[in-house]
DNA sequence: CCTAAGTAGTTGCTAGTGGAAACAACATCA
DNA sequence: TGATGTTGTTTCCACTAGCAACTACTTAGG
C-alpha cells in the first residue's frame, strides 16, 4: 500500500520521462544490492584465506603496479582518494605487518616513499588471487561476454558523470 | 608489466574459460567504481539538501513501507541486516532528531516498536526525492531501457549467488 | 645568506562506528 | 513456580577517519 503510494508519487511528480525512468531505477538498486553482497563475500574470503582485510587491497594494488613497487606517500594518498593522515596510519599497519617499508625519497629530504617488501609482494599476489577468484566465481558466470560489455560501458558512463560532479573528472 | 603478469597468471591457472574471464572482470571493476562515485554524489546531495546522512535512508525506508509506518526493533534490525545494538543506537539518533518515536508493542511487554513521526514521514519523502533524483540524473540517462534490463537481470543473479554463500538465500 | 612562505608527513585530539558480552525485563513452557 | 529463551539496552572495547597542530624540509625573494 505504501509501496503503491510511492510509485504513484514518482509517476505523478517527476515530470521528465513518465514510465521507463522508474523501471530503470530498479537496475541501479539491483547493482547496489549485488555490490553489497559480493563485497561481503569478498571480505569473508579474504579474511579466511589471508587474514587481511579488504581495506588493504587498494593500497597494495597501487604499490604493486607502481615502478619499483614504491610510491611517494602523497601520490599514494591521491591514488586511493584518501587523506594523508589516513594513509600514514594505513602504512603504519602495513609496516607493522611487514608488507611495506618506508624509505627516503632521494632528492627531496622531506619525502617518504612507501615500498612493498618481498613479503608485501607475496601478500599482494595472494590477495589478488582470492579477489579475482571471488569475481570469477560470483560475477563472471552471471554474465555473458555481451552482457558484461553492456555493464562495463554503462557503468563507465555513470562513473564519469559522477566524478565530474565530484570535481575530479580525470 | 605487472598487469600482464597478472593476466598471464589468470590465463594459466584458472582452468575454466581461457580468455573472456579476464575481460568480464573489467565489467565488475567498472560497477564497483560507479557504485563508489555515485554513492559519494548521493551523500553530498543528501547532506546539502536535507542535512541527513545516507545511513539513515535504509531505516526510514523500511519504516515508511511498513504497515502503520512502524516495526518491532528486531524486525527492523533484520530488515537492514544489522545487529540489535546497532539498531538501538540508530533509533536513538533518529529519536533525538524527532523522526522516530518508540512505543510499546502491545501484547508483548518486552517488545518495542519504532514508529515514524509526522516529521519522520516528511523527512523520508524528502530523502526519497533527493535519492531518486540523483539516480535519475546520474544513472538513468546512462542506460537505455534494454541496457537497464540486462543490468538488473545480471545483478540480481549476482546478488542471489552471493547471498546464498552468505547463508541468507531469501 | 637569510627570512618568509609553502609542502610532506606525522601526531594528538575528537567524534563516530560497530561488535561482543553482560544485563534487565518479560514470555513461554514444563 | 522455576527453567529457559527472547527482546532490547548498555557497557566496554577496538577501530576509523578527519581536522588541526606540529616538525622538518624546500623554495622564492630580498
């Protein structure tokens, strides 16, 4: 009853497209639910297989892909879209875990570079393996190549528009 | 370079599909990025327009759609997939904001029902309007009805498989 | 050279989150 | 009636993340 209230409201108050809008919204809701559920699966699997949290993944990926497996602290902070103090503390954690080490940034005396240790590289590869295999078992079988292409195209458009509004068009 | 390492590894170690797997993964990455960016836009807009955080949305939706705009605390906690202590505190916040009130659950003396106040209903409608309009402006124009249908279908499959693994098949 | 201004990174402080476990009030069943 | 289970709250704890202050360094301008 309140549900039909809701659709009626949408149909009468939103002027632009009368019908298909509301139906297309359902696609976004489905994407949100899928994201939430698969993220939770990912967290469980990563924790079970490696003991590492999903939150470490971003930092490790960026370091692994960087030349020399190292980045300046501020570059790394920008790459993961987080504040400097956030990054300082996350690198503290990774350093305590033996996955990352800090070293000086050569010419600039105040710079610090975070670099993956040998263990850090191994940890990243393990994380990446679990991460990919979760996608392979939970997402890939749900989409044909053609469907995946549609999703990739649409979602890239969505991200581009949203990032433009957020002031980082890239 | 390390990226090609990665594809090579996937191609050799994963037995099932040799090529399209890695390409279909890109679709999931795009969906994750889109989800993150649009969620951030949503938070900004909700805060600007209503001063309320996105975290309130789930609870208010569930209350609004419930008969009498009210639910038992434990039903509400189950509906939003959170713990009871979490729900207690969130309802505390909403009560302090005047959007929700607690009342007794009639027959069961230990039960508590959370119910939307008149202000709570108005707040929900405002939140819903901003929420929907963000989707209408950032997602709907990015997808044709046919594309939206593909996304909805695939993402529903993904969510179903993930929820099954999480032990709540629904 | 020396000072002023700016930048890189860290740290203290604060507010907030969320789970686990203990708890009080009540229900149900023997 | 007592034993057991349930409901919701509370306490405690660990963790998160931003802001602002701070140190150490660089760069620009006199």
